[in-house]
C-alpha cells in the first residue's frame, strides 16, 4: 500500500542547520522509500500570517526552494510545489471554513497564546490578532485534505492542527458525503529519532533565539558561527562531559557511529574546545560542501527554480482540480447546464422506475405503497374503504402538480385537499428524510419527452 506523506515549510526565513537535520534531511530520506507518495510544498500563504515584508517572503521562497533541491530532493519522485500556485487550496479553505466550528478554532494553541499575551499586558484580548492567525488551522487542513495525506510529519506543537484537520474533514464528510468519504483522516507523524539540534547557546536552534548555524552560507561564516558555540570553562587536557555538551550533540547529528565514538573518547581524554569546534566544522563542511555549491548555483538561476515549481504545481493540480470539482458538486456549486441534464435524466429514470402497489388488508380495507426504482418504500397510504377510493388517490398523485408534503421529525406525510393520504417510513435522520422527499418529488414528477 502506498502511503501519501505531506510536508510544508513556511517561507519566512533562511533555512538553518536545525531545519535541515530536523525536517529537510529526514523528509528527503523518507521520499526515497518505494511505498511513499510524497508532497512537499512552500507554505507561502501561511507566511503572510506571520510576515508583512514582501521582500523577505520572496527571498525566503527562493532560498527554501533551493535548499530542498540542493539537499537532494528528487522532483521526479515527489510532488514539489508552492502553496500559492494551487488556486484550489484557498477555495477548499473556504469550503472548510463554512463547516469549521468557531469553538474548535477558539482552542487553537497559537490563537490562545496570543489572547493570553494580550490579557497579561492589559490589552484587548484580540488586539493585533488577524483572521489569518485565527483561521490558520483551516488553511492547514486544506493543505492536508486537498491531497488526502495519510501522514503529516510535524513537531509536537503542530499535532493539534492535524487533529483539527481530522475534525473538519469528518464534519464535511458527514454533511455532504451521503455515504461517501471525500477525505481520509490524516495522522500526525512524530519522528522521535529526528534530531532537535541545540543552537549556539544550548537552547533549541531557532531564528527566534538568534542562535542558529547557517546551512548554506560560506565556509567562513559557518566556521565563525561554530566558534561562538557556548562551552564550559574546562581547559585543554581536562576531561569533558560529552553527554552535557551542546557541541557533541551537534557533532553526533551528522557523524557516523564510529566518528561519534572516537570524538566522545577524545573529549573524555581532554580534547580542547577549540580543536573540538574545528573538528565539528570539518565534519559539517564535508557533509554540506557539495550541497552548498548546488544551492548557490540554484540561487543564481531563479528562472530554473520557477520552471521546476511550475511543473510541480501542474502535477499537484492534476489531483486538486478534479477533486475540488467533486467537492463543489457535493455542496451544491454546480453548473446549471449539468444540473439541468442531471435532473432531467433522474426524473426520467425515477418516473419510469417508481411504481404504485395496491393491496387489501385483512379487515377488507385498501392501501397502496409507492416504491422507488430500487424498491425502497417512499410512501404507505392511509386506509381506504374500497379499492376505487385508493385508486383515485394514486391517480391524483400521478398527475403531478404541487405536492403538500409535511415533515414530522424524521418522517413526512402527504396531504390532498386537506386530508393526510400517506406516510413515509421513519428515516435515520433529517438528511435522509430530506433526500427521500426529493426522491418522492422526482418519482411523482410528470415525464416530459
């Protein structure tokens, strides 16, 4: 069985070593599996929520696209695209917004954190909060559900968004599926083995902390960054503790087991921190040197990147466009031409297939049933004193005209001249009842040649 995996990176900054080890490298490795159908995208609509600097967003899109390709992403094996090149994404976002509960979105961590921050500062709870931030989970749900991803690799802080996508998808299926599951339910994929790298100061490597090591900058810039890694005060010759060394953690994320074992031993034997940092630089420069050259070559040829992303968008839209057509049909956004043809064909089939069946009860009274083409009972008449009276009612119903149909709970009744003449069976819910009413109207509509 093929597993569809979907991953996006928000285009608000330049990728650093932590992004590479924690997300990009494992995603590229996973994409090479024979049973994987991988979708990787630049989340540039999401970027607009966080950043209002157009030049920064444009530059970040370029840098992140080049990073994925330079790191070895094979665009022949995967679907690689920009979110903003798929117009079906924002349209699906609106369809999902119309079924997403506000109470669900009120519980989103990012929104709640912003509200709490405002309250603590004595501000209006919603000060500075945009609908983009509030609706962020719906856009993420559209990203996932558009391509019916089975697995979504995320950090633990993003698990809630995948769960929200499930909730919203289930709601849509319930309202419009009528037995069909439009959306599969995605699962959050947490890779416990994926490295979360420490930054220069020992905290998680993050642009927010300004503690990152550049990924594809020059060798000199990388060496300068590594020289600023915080270490303890132990001198050369003094034993170091690798298990409490941020530098060793970084080294281990890129080294083989043998290299890590040797490095650990040298630290315990008193390797100086300056020499240790130089060895980390040599390891990273060896690991990333070829990719760095590819990255800068791609950055200098943005037209080539554009061609690759446009080809990826076409590939993605071959799935998205017809699927959105199904969803539009499901919610009632249909072409009048198609609708007219469909209704006419349905009427003809229903008129031809529906039939009245008369019968006599044990007490001598008469009744009739109206059965749909598939044999489903649409109506059971009230009791009539004789067959002639029952036949007159069936004839009157067959002549068409405006039906007086009155719903009662999960059932309905049919009235003629102020008298109830027939009852429907009880249906599972109001939606099934309403569908049966439409079937009844089609069954009794006069056929036009």
